[in-house]
């Protein structure tokens, strides 16, 4: 959408420029001497682009800073799980990942970490990456900066207290990232992580629907969203059942499964 909006706006400005100078951009492109083009045409375009960036700075920084996928060389993808831990589904998911020798990334809700410290320790002991997913999973997009800071800070503190790990990743509940959520989370030392593949597992989707969502949306650098607690009516059985099949499918397609920090730092 941003590209389209920018293109439309640019075209509008260029059209106006052409009109005011009584010169159409198309005719300028065909001029033989680039020295003529440069001062008249190219530079104003660059200024226009800068002006667009400035005028949309909130929108631009939001879209630029939330990491939804990481397109680099190589077939790497990251499995991510939100909303836990719990004592019901978290151990089952960890058992599968251990058996398959996959490291994933878990976005932890602070109050659940407090309730289930053993699961938190297991996540870290088994080599998974930990991210912050707020204290009690409220929609932060309408919250004050103080509230956002409190949600993120208390969760960081709890995770650190239990595991010794200081999270550097933050995923907003519901993916609701306002400019303020973005600013506060980044200022407190977090990269803001989204996703590019939504399995919709939380919604009670069938195993085949979950797999279909992965097949349709996955690509190099994908960040795949699943859950490790919660779910519709508290059920995530299909997440557990689908997981070995997702891993098998991704490996068949040549993907290496890595954590989000590994995906971001990969060359
Ligand atoms: Zn969540």
C-alpha cells in the first residue's frame, strides 16, 4: 500500500511540476544531455521523495521497523509461538521441537511467565529464543506511553528474574503496533517483530487448514506465527498435531529452521 500511495503522490507532484514548467516529464527523459536533465528534473524528484518520507515519518518508521520477514540469501525461516507459557501445550510443543532438533522463538506473556517459571527455564535450557509479548496481552495501540513502558518493562524484568535472559525482541499483542508502541519498545532496546505467515492456529483451524496456510504464505525469510498457550476455547491441539508436519514440509522444501535472532543476523 505504501508503495502505491507514494507512487500516486509522486506522480501528482511530477505532473504539477511539469505543468508549472510547461514541460512534460516524458519529454525530459528523452533529452540527450544528462547535464540538462540533472538540475531540472532529477534533483526535484529526489527532493519530492525526501519530502514524502518526512511527511509520512510515523507511517514510514512503523512499516520500516516492524520486522515481518527477513529476505536475505538462503532458505531460512523462523517458527514463532505466542502467548505462553502454560503447563498443557508448552511441554508438548517443546517435546516436538526437541525431537526434531528445531530451535524456535517464543513470545512470552509476563504474567504467564510468572505462573510457570519451570517452563520458562525449559525454553531457555533447550536453546530457544525468548521475546516479550507484554504483561497481560492487552491491546497497547491505544495505551499511554507509560502503560506501554510498564507492560514491556515488567515482562522484561520477570523473564530476566526467572531465566537471566534480557529479551531484545518484542511482539505486540494482536500485532497492534501504533507509532507510540513502536517508539517505546525500540527505545527500551527491543526489535519489534511481526510475522509473514499466519497459521491462524489460535482460531481452531484444522490441521490441514494450518498446513495449507503455511504452504500458501511461506517463502525465504518467513516468520511463521503459531501459539503455545491459549487458543479458542483454550484449545491448541491442532497446533501440536500440525507442528511435525509443518517442520517436515519446510525441510522437504529445503528450508532451515532458525530462531528470529538467527534469521535477522543471517547473511
Ligand atoms: Zn498474542
